[in-house]
């Protein structure tokens, strides 16, 4: 399946607001373009979804209504990804 993105980067988050800014800024600075960036949030309570929505509009944000754990959240995002390949940093 041909897409506009060769790579989808999936970033899993759970109450990691203090890491999201530096992480997404670094990902945005990558020279390999175009990339799709997906943040999948595991029902955080620290304002992570609002932060991404307000500061990184180019990021695809998936705010889950419950914590699905590492595998569940990444699998959800992988199904939504539009890239030919998915990258899930640990």
C-alpha cells in the first residue's frame, strides 16, 4: 500500500508530560522526511493530551479512554498508522 509516509513513529505516553516537549521537538528535527508522528496516550491525568494538541498540531494524537498497557496502546496506534513502516522507540 503506497502512502505519503515511509515511516510512522509511534510514541507511547502515560503521564509523561515532562518528556513530551523534548521528545517531540527532537523527532520534529529529524532530517528524514516525511514522517508521520503518532502519540498514543494511555489515559494520562497530567495534561499530556492537551499539551500535544496545543503545541504540536502536526502530531497525530490518539488519546485512549483507558490505560491499555504497552502492547495494547502500541497495537492500537500501529493499526492507525499510515506509514509503510512503523517505528516504536522504547
